[in-house]
C-alpha cells in the first residue's frame, strides 16, 4: 500500500495538552496543531513524511484513568478501519498518555493478532507546543516507522527507539527516554533521521496470521483480574481475601527471584483452592530483568503443585492484559491455561 496514508488516532495524553489557569488540560483541534508543528521540520523532512489522516477522540482519555473498555474501544476502532474495503491505511499511529501507554500497547497486541502492517503507539513527556518538547520528534518517528511494510505488529516508539509493544514498560517519570524493553531487543531505531528496522527481531513469519480477537471486555468486573506483589510476611488470610473473592477470575502474582514464594502451607493451600475454582493464576518475577523459572528452587516448587502458571519474562503489563484477554473469552479452563503459556504476540 505505497500510496495509502497512515491513520493517526489521537486519544489524549500530555502530548495534546495545553496550559490553563489550573494547569495542563486536554486540548482540542489537534490535527491543525499537529500539521502546524510539522511545518517546522526541514523541507526535506516535510517532503519525505508519509501522508496521514487524523481521527481525534472528542473525549480525550486521561491515561491514568484508562480501563480495559478503553483498550477495547481503541482496538475496535483500528480493526474497523483496518478491514474497510473502501479505505486502506498503510499503518496506524496511536497517540496516548504515557502513564498507561505500555498497558494499552500490550492489550492491542493481544486483540490485534495477525497484523500485516504496523500499529505504533507513542506519546510524549511534554505537550506538543511546550518548550523543548519531545512530542514532535516522537510523532514524526512513529509516522515513519508506521509506513514501513516490514513492520507487522504493535510497537511503541519513543525517543528514537522502536520496541515491541507487548514487551515495553514505562521506566522513568520525566526523562525523554522514558520507556524500555527489559527482556527483548529493540525492533528498530531512528538513525540520522531515518527509520531502521532490525528485521530479525520482528514477528512477521513467527506468528499465526489469524483473525483479530475482539472479546467484550466490558462484561468483566473491574476486579476480574488482580495483581498481588508478594512481600516478606504476607499472610494467607490477606491472599485469600483477594484470590478467593467471587468476583476474581484471575491473578498475577509477582514473586521473588526466579520464582520463589514463602514456604507457608497455608499460602499454598489458598493458591491451590483458587486454581481448583477455575481461576487463572500466573507468576512473574519482581525483578525487572530475567524470567521466572518455577521449580528451580524448592521454595518455588509449591507454585507448580498449586497450578500457578509461569509468566516467563513477561512484563506485568503484558501478563495482566493477557489474563484479561483470555478471561474475557468463552474458553475452557484448559484452553485458557494452554493459551497463557503460548506466545500469542511475541510476549514470551
């Protein structure tokens, strides 16, 4: 689709905010503001920039208040335009607040499996018109990467780095280089103003080109999946209060090291009871780098016996959104468990 435009979806976030008497607030008329900002690029940069159209959400999302329903809305908006027989887009750029950008990117990867073009998620630490802002550079880079036919997955573009969306985390609250991919190499980088893909790191032929999966996330209760970070002295009573609640269908456990938990029979009993009730439980390490290897140490063997699944080296954002995605679908317990330990979008 060499002559097709990129669709830019503006969902909100710092990138589009403007000053007010009470601080930064969501701004409107974003397309005009973006096109005006792009005129400040060099003439060569402007000429080589891909054509694009803008879809502006009338009610900008505060990313810190985003919910699975927002992930679902965005995925469906992309899917609708992706499959439109009358208007083909070469790729998509999603402009999003940085606080939960990695969560949205991870969810989109699971909902939009089988992509044959790019969906690039980006944002900024400062508003578009702010002094010394990183916004324009991030948008320009995202547009250039989105136009590359060799990129066929959901990715995050930030500070000149292209990262697999489902492997990305926000790592710094203020730095322009605020995102990282702790357990997977970069997919590409901007080099001398040009996008360079590291083809060997992309999904492309390493995934099943299936239909999009767009389950109804709105049917899930807000506590359908919980996240529990273990701490020294955690009690079985507190763990039971979370995991055995009737509204909970799944849980992410952040354990120690390569997969260790307290050697407390009462805690193991709670985990075993939860899995026996059909709840989908998975474990990742509290360490940001490296995978869990459940069963390496005796202190972690109880996780296997209790039916807790290994999250390998998945990020918390990827593991949580994957649990939500699987629980939202009409699958049997065994199917959910099998799909969790299967790489669906390069997340493990």
